[in-house]
C-alpha cells in the first residue's frame, strides 16, 4: 500500500544526470554519508546496473542476494532487500548487472513507471524511520530513471565543471516536466551541484558563472572540488568521509549536506 500524498515519511531525492562521469554516484554516496554523520537515518537506493554505489559502500557482490531488481519486479519484503553499510545510520538497497534487463521487463507492465514509487512509499517503510532516501540513477533517461523521478520528491543534479556541461541539462529538465505530467506533479528540482571543480581553471569558473546566470538559486553555493581522495575512496569501498575525513572532498560534501538540510528546514 502506497500513497504519494503522505505528509510524513522520508524525503526522497533522485540523484540524476543522463551524462556519465559527472560525479553522480560519488555525490550520492558522500552526501548520504554526510547526512548520516549529522545524525539522520539515510537509505541509498542503487538504481544503476553498474552497482558502483553498492561497491562504494562496502557491499560485496556475494552479499547482493536481493537487490533493486527484486524490489522493482518481485513482491519482496523490505527487510530482505535493505541492508546496512560500512557507515552508521546509512543503509542501502544494492544493485547488480541484473538490473540492466529490467528496462525490457518493465515495458510490458502497465504500472511500469510507478513500481519504485510503490516500493519506497509503502507504509512498511515507516518501520525503518529513514529521514532521507537518495536514489543513484543510471546515466541515461530510461525507465529506471523515470521510476526514480516518479518515486521522488525532488531531483538533485550533479553538473561537471567542463565545456558543454549545461547542454545536456535541457533534456533532463524536459524529462522532469514529463514526469510531472505523468503522475508526480509536485516533483521539483532540489538543486544543481557543480562537481570536479578546479578553482585554478578558467573553464571551471566560466561554467560556474554560466550555471549561476542561467539557473540562479537552483545552483548550490557549495561546489565539489576535483580531489584525489574523492577518486581513491571507492577503490577502498568507503565514502571519502571515512577514507580521509579531513580531505577537501569530505569537507565539501559536509557543506553540501548542511546546505541541503537548511534548504529543507530540517
């Protein structure tokens, strides 16, 4: 049983950008870890068949018996699919490559765009007392991403600080508009966060200026720097906040978490 209009329950945010390599999974993992560090209970939903968010939070492939694939396509109990991570107060629904076939299997389902919504908005979710659910979307605007947006209250967009960064945003905005018409009329843009930012680089500064000129207050004040520690942390299966708690990347994601909390009056 699910209800889109329920006034309580966790705040659900889809982290989405159809372009790969923009820091989407990095943002999902580290923003989630920063929120958990602040005292919130957080769930990450890995909706990317690559399963990088699962790996980055220390979930071995052998431990992914039940995943987002079963959550979408089978009647599975939440207790079977939600598992703890290497970070206190941070849980995850992992993913495997099985999810790559979900798009084809969803097409014949008449509720194909609402399956994740029904799974995440069911009243049984209240037992876990999550404050936030962050969905790591695949790097494409497919049925999985549409499911994430239908299930969510808002969309957070990581934007790489490089040439052509803004060009792909128009298609993403169009998809968000279509999802509003499809059945989630209250879906909003949580904000755009600039990633891989190098303040010594004129191009990064130009992209930031263009983004702020065009998107105004939608762009978070916090920018995520290009940082070696951020790149290294996933290979050690942990967020950068755990891997190197004092690094510039860790500091930036803590600032982003505080900005998100303030934006939502929490």
